[in-house]
C-alpha cells in the first residue's frame, strides 16, 4: 500500500477543500443467513446476452466531458447470473489505476482488498474504479454523481448486474464521494463504506435510508475523526437508529472496535469502526502504526456488503460466540480467509473474524461467505475450520438450549481442545462430555 509519501499532498489539498466547504454487531444467532445468491428480479437488460463490456479502461461521455473508468469483470463471467457491482473510489491525488491495481500491495489490495475476497467467493462481483477530475471528487454541480449514473447505465446495459446489489467504497476523498452517493442515490446503492471521509463532495439529500459503514482513525492527521462521526450521524438519524456514543479504542491501544447501532430501520444498519494507529489510512493493522493488505478492514467491509441478499433486508445475527470456560471468542486467526483455516479461541475484540451468523440452513457463517465445517465422515478430533459455504451436511450445526453446539452430521460437540483456555487454543469436534469447554454463549 505505502501511500505515506502522498500524505503531505493529501493534507494540503484536503485542508483547502475543507476550508472552502466552510454494540458490536447486534441480534441473535437465529437469523437468516448472509445470502449472496441473487434472483432474476434484479436482473438487468445485459443478462442473457453476450457481454458488450470487458475488463479494462473504458471512456464515456458525461456532462460534456470524456470520463474514464476501469472495469474488472470476474473470470468465468456468466451472462445468465446477475452479479454484485462494487465501485471503488480513489483518494485525493490517487487514480483509478491505484484502486484497481492495489498499488505496491498489488492484487491483495485491489479495490481495498475486496477483489481478493470476491474471487475467493466464487468470482461473485464486478468491480469499477472511476477516475476523478483532477484526481479528486469535488462533484461540482453534481457532475461526479452524474458520471456514476452514466457508468451504472452503461454497465447494466452491457453486463448482467443485480440492480439490488450495488455498493460503493472509497478512502478519504473517495470516501466523501461514497457519502455523496449515499445521500443522493440511496435508492440505487444498497450500501456504502466510507474510509476516513468527510463532507467534501456534498450531500444532496441524505433523507432516504441506506446501509452505511464508516471507518475512521482516532489519530487521523488529515481528516479528523469528528468528520467521520458527522457523516455517520447523518444516517444514524435517517435510518432511525438509537442515538449513542459507540465505544472507541483508547489512544495508543493500536486496536479497533466495530459497533452496529441498535434500533435501525430493518435492512438499513449503521456500522461504525473506529481504530487507533495508522493515521489517515484505509488499511490499519492492529498492534502496529503501519498499514498493509493484512488489515482487518477488508474483511469487515466485505462482510458488511455481502450480508445483503437480493431483494431482501440484511440478516441480523452477527455475534460473538464465547466459550463458557475460557471467556474467549470463537476466532479465525489473523482474519485469514483461506479454506481450511482452523478456528481457535482468542480474546474477544469485535473483529469481523469473530462475528458469526447462524443461518436458516444451520450454518455458522463468518465474513458473509465462509462457513464453519468439519469435512465428510468427521470424527472426534477433527478440526473445525472455515470453508466456502456449500450447504452440505458437514457445514451444519445445531445450537442447543444447554449451550452446546453439535455437528448435525455426527452429533459431536464443538470443543476447545484439551479444555484449553489460552489464546490460540484450537477448536475441534469431540464426544460430548458436558464440560465447560463445550459450552458457548452469544454476545453482542
């Protein structure tokens, strides 16, 4: 990633613009799954036809100007399948190419790390990186919103897109642009993620609900966290959420806290992710003042976007699963998303790698697209690990009234190995003993 050399440029430019511009995830484990399957209801005219757009740079006329964007069509594109469409907006001084390429971190950070996660989820998403005028998003006279309208029309005509699955993410000035779309295009976009943003691109509207996620650093030296809180609070009000001061990490803690507001209108959550360290950056890493693609933000935003199924409100149920004996959370080490990564115990920290949804299909879903599974013919001692959700019996679990979680296929219990309680204790299947290392409870 390594954008530090740009910060002086960003700082000076955004301060000029600013002067001119004058509890954790909520609900219970019994909710529906994070469905990503889309139906024909949201299909565009580009469905069922040979695609007229391919990956690469495209030019379009908007507002009397030639504007450009980079398109990423997933490998194995199927014109009969409506795809999720995600816009990634660059920062001040950045480019569409920076977002698309991932910069010095390459593919792993392409589209803020979301492309890698989408590819791991069966190539489920079309990505778009628009290019701003003067490498910014001033949106003078609404020209950048009009540019987005033109891109959406062109892409939906040329490719098979699910119209209920449009999303926008952006950092800094790109976050401001995503906020502007939340205000003015709430009926077009399902959700937005604003990384370290401020009201720089305007807010024409802001009175219609949209799912909103804000991420911001306590020690942001370019756009103060108060700017991000202001944007967040617009949709706390609009979405009818209960007013609160969500917890934020202590200065110097080098950690993050993710909070989902309670009381929001069904289908329109507001999520706030505050972090300490990394300054003005979309890729903070816990325990470090540096940044990189191994940040927790990619998985958190991907989970936020992919919880929304086609033509239905998002499910609730993203909660921590806590071991009775250890007091520690069911965790995926280092926010890994690779198939076969074994679950473990770890201190509860609110991360997306500790948030589980219990689906109507009896799956324990993390990141919105990975399921806890044990493999076919699993016996005692089999690791409980994450895999692409398949709906198969080896990924089905029973949540029992006594606090145990049993594999639907074998009846064996989810167990902390050796009655361990320390961080890193592996989680496995084992014969049900009634021990406290096999009892779990939910927490917000």
